[in-house]
C-alpha cells in the first residue's frame, strides 16, 4: 500500500448530499462528489490490514485494497481495470450498493470509519468514462453458439456481458421498453440517473449483444427459445410484489410501490399518462407501508411530487441504533437503523405497526386504520407471535404505497439447457448479489456448453 498509516492521520470523509431544499425540487442525483485530491486521500485510508475482509463480504469479490491503492497513486486507468476484473458495472454499484465491504472493513471494527469504497468505486467509474479508458471490446472471437438471456436486469446484464466476452452470440429479451430491470424501473433517478444505464447498454450493443424489447417470454412446452438457442438464461427477477389483503384494498389511492416508482421514471423518460392513470403524491398525505429501501424511495419520490406529508410504518420492531449490531457483529452486515437521504427530507417513521383496514369515501382512500403491536417469542420456536398492544387508530392518507417486498417466483421444469439466476432464482436481494449470480450462471453455461461440444 502507498501509505499504510494514512488511516491514523486522515478521517473518513463522505461527499454528502445536495442541500435538502435544493434536491427535492428535481430528480437529479442527490449525492455529491469529492474533488480529486480529497478522493485520493480517502483511498489512501485503505490500510494494509493483512486479511481484507472486504473481499469476503463483497458478493463479487471486489479487490478494494488493490484499486484503492491504484487510485491513491493517481493511476485511474489501472484502478478501473482492477475494479472491472470482478465487477462488470461499477457505475451501478458505486451509486446504489449498501457497501457490504465497508461494513466488513477492518477500520469499521477499529473506529467505525471504514474506507469509502462505494464512493471511490463511483469516482473511478466516472473518471474512466470521462477519460476514455472505457472502450468497447470489438475483437471478440465467436464460437458459433447462441445464448438467449430473458430479462435485462442486473443479473441478466451481468450474465450477457460475460457470455458475450466468452464468444457466444447473446440475445437479450426484455418485456419492458428499455433495459435495466429494477435499475431503471424501481430505483429513482435521484439515486441512479438513467443516462448511466443507457451509456452501458450502448457499450454492450457495440460489443455485439442484441437487445429485443417488448418481448414477453412464456416458458411453457412450446417455448421456441429452448430449441433456437444452445442455452437460455432466465433472469426475470421477482415480478410479484407482496400484497396486503386488508379490507378496502381496492380503493383508489392504494398502490404497490413499484407502480409509483416505475411510472415516475417513465414520466421522466418522456412517457405520458392520463389524469386517471397518473399516480401522484401532490398535495396529499402519504402513507408508506414497509420500512426497507423501496419504502425509502417512495418517500423521496413523494417529496419531489409535492406531497403534504409522509408517514412510513413497519410491522417489525425498530432496529438497534448506532453502528454495532449485537445479533450480527463485525464482519457481518449490521442490521441497524438506517436513515437515508429520503428520510432526511422529512418523514414520520413508526415501527411495530399492523395495518387493519383501508378506509375511504366514494371509492377513494381517506385513511388507514392501524394498531400498535408487539412480538413475543414463540414457545415452539420459529417466527415470533404478534400480539395486540395499543388501540386502533387512523392515519390520514390519500395515497398509500405498499413496499413490503416481493414474492420468490416459482419455476416450471426446464430443459437441461436452461439456467436461472438473480432474484428469479434466489428471491429479492441486492443488485450486487444479482450481478454476482449472473456471473456465476454465465460460468455454468460456459461449462455446460463446453462439455456438450
């Protein structure tokens, strides 16, 4: 390492966010950047720890010490080469990854000031594109075999990228009008500008990957992909959101979170919706049910649409506050209270709240009846038992967004040349895990077709 004692002299410095009153006026990315000198100093904090637990924690096995060292020394091109040796799309993870590597950093154990790996990753990526270090690989030697990838989310894109570089002719089938999956239709622009996705898709197309949009593939006995392609990769994600079958669910004003998020992203991309179709929080009291990242994205979107207020409720207990999780200690990921940029913009947050009924008038939502609950240990083990605690109350809301996660999809019995990856195989998880799964499946496809040859 260039400066093995830098962590003793330099404190962790995050780039931070744009001022709240500025950022809630638009959907531009909220995160700021450090200048080159400060970014190099942050990279220098990556200590010579001996055993880099960041490698272990990252699903992709990113070599953070190596590319942090290159960044510190000013060799941005080498830093990018090292970064992309394990991560095909660092411009995505550098913006939206929860940075499992940082939680496993030895400095996080030492003083809760881990190296700013995620921000460094984003800086390396953007510098590489700006300086022209990112070039399409156009001299790929083709092996004469074809692979279909169904689903253009992070898992499908990662699989397609690796298979293409291995020499396969890859065609990606996507049901939506553009590639990206949840990157495009689930994550708001204020976290990931969609021009970043478009830039990468153009590069993949230059390298020979064919994208076919508006393609809804049905995996039944008559699916032609099984015979038309040497192998098929299924990376269709988790399309079914977890519903809440409470009385009044049919009222206008109750939507799945992705209905709001996807529509808003499409509006920003130029799509138009009628007044009846448009889902908007403008002038409304908003209730978000679900305490995860998708719920947080709904909060930030509601503010930018001009909501009156936002309340977020979660049925599970409030996570522990602080940096340490006694139930999942270092180097594991701490399940502690997370406050996002969207929460900072204004939100009432409550835990241990159960939803009883959606209330309305003339078919439109006016409020949601909820009740405070508690959890008691199950004498037979397993999931704790929910018990009533407080009296029912009504939270005023003209818009309610269900952000309670997604159901793991079932699959038919596929032919031997079909492989499933990402959320479609494992259930809803992180983008970085989906990408890692896509790369693993690409290796399995290559092994299968190599043995078949």
